[in-house]
C-alpha cells in the first residue's frame, strides 16, 4: 500500500496547544488537486493499494473541495474501489447530516481527533476564543456513530494528560467507539519521572483491553494491538518501517510535497519539503528515502529493537531533531508497550487459546470492525 495525505487547508478553527502545523489561511485549488490525483495514479502500480487521507488544518472547513477531489479520484480511469481506501481526519467541530451522507456514500472513513473526556479535551483543544471544544466534539461523535458504519478516534497524550488514558478509553467506549488510536506528543517536555510512570499506565490499558476481550466486546487499541501484531510476526518487517518520502508522502494545499504530513509545518518550502507537484518533484530521489534503523548505539544493542518503532522518522525528528535518532521518551514508551503486549498475549491465550491469528496476518482491526458494523 502507498500512503498519500492531502491537506485541503492549513486553516483551522481550533488552537490546540500542541499543534505541530502552523496555521495559514491557505486552501487547495482544484488545478493543484487534479495534478495530485494524477500523480497518485501515475506513480502507484496497479497491484498496489492506495491509502488517501484528507488532513489539515481542519479539512472539513473545505468539505466542498474535499468532495470535488473525491469525485476526481472516483472518475479517474484507473480508479478501483477495491484498492482505494479514503479517509478524513477531523477535529470533530464541523459535521452535518449532509457530510455524513457523503462520507457513507463514498466510503470515506471518518477519524475524529479527540483527547478524551471534557477535563482532558478542553485542556489542550480549544477554539480561537479559548472556549473548550469537548461538547461539540462529543456531539459529532454521537451523530457519526448513528449514521456511519465505522468511526475511528485518535487521542494525543501529553505529560500533563497521559495518566488519564485509561479513563479516556472508557469514555470512548461509552460513546460506542471500538477503534481507538493513542499517539503521544513527541515534542512535549517528557521528564524522566513521567517516563517512569508509563509502565503502570500502559498496564492499566492492557488490563482494560483484556477485560473488553474477555467480555466478548473487543476494542482495537493501537497501543496494544499494534505491538501484539508485531510480536506475533517476529518484529517489524522492512515494508512496515518508515517509508516517508517514498511510499508515504504528504501534499500541502499549495502543492509542495513533504516526507510526512506531520512535517508540513506552516506550508511552503522547509527542511522536510521534497519538491512541488508542478515543478521539481522527482519521486525516488535522494530525499525520498525512509528510515529503516535508528542510529543510536543503545537501540542497535537493545533486545527489543525488532519490536520497537525507533525507525519512525517524524517522531524522532520531533524528539531529537534527527530522523534516525530516537529520544528517551520513545524508548521508555516502546519498552512499556512491548512488555504489556507480551503479557496481554500470554493472559488471553492462556484463557482463550490462540485468539490472535488475525493480528499475525496483519489484520488486527478485524474484530473491532465487525463489532462496529
């Protein structure tokens, strides 16, 4: 699969305190969008799948343009619905029955960015005037759950909020969400004290995961499921590691191309820009190389290195300023997640037998998908 991210706008109606994208009042034009869609089809072989995600800013500020772009994709001569996955990541403040109907009709998967219950969400995700966004976002999630077959949620956690992760998962579960992604703010000031507290918090998440599983109500929780799959496959394979700039790239609304959507910044050329869709972008060039291994000596010698995401270029950059050097927080987080995943496998398979065959095959989400339908 090739992963493409298209930023429809750099404008946003929220002012999240940890946002890594610079706000700009710039949106994509249809001529730029047409060139991007043509590029995607020209550079994706017929035997490979296309993962196209709409991002921002807040992409639903430009939902009419997004709908036009979906039309471009579906009307392309090489369009194949069986090999094309469309998704949109939104802050959850813009939604309507019309938007929901469009997403369902065109099989665009909705992912809502929400950090958790009110006291967590409103600490970081606020409107420009300082108002909290939790009430609006919860309303969107409830409406989306009523109309769409699958709704994903992505929560960012921070040194000031990671201890609330178990409560956050329970909150999402109470809203009917069964596919839960948890991602740390790698640029935050993680202290040694916070890192030392991660194993206890992650173990609480593992206990919740097992509880849901034993109840017959499995939840996909990325922190656990992703590591279970990697463990059962014997470690990350080369194709699973960082492909930024080669098999993964992002297109800014002004046509600039970046290694990853998290590295767009405020748009325009920056250190992560690898060209422009209309000018000088050369796929496969020297700048289009992902990271397969961490350069840190401690990583090369670690017994858990095969299961560790120390190769994630953008996460490393936010933590250390280098694509190929992992920071101490990632090390602590990955160790804790891997150890909890090992214990979770042992606990559940001791009680239920070999229940994770789908994870080993790369389909960790199948149970939660079925539960959501």
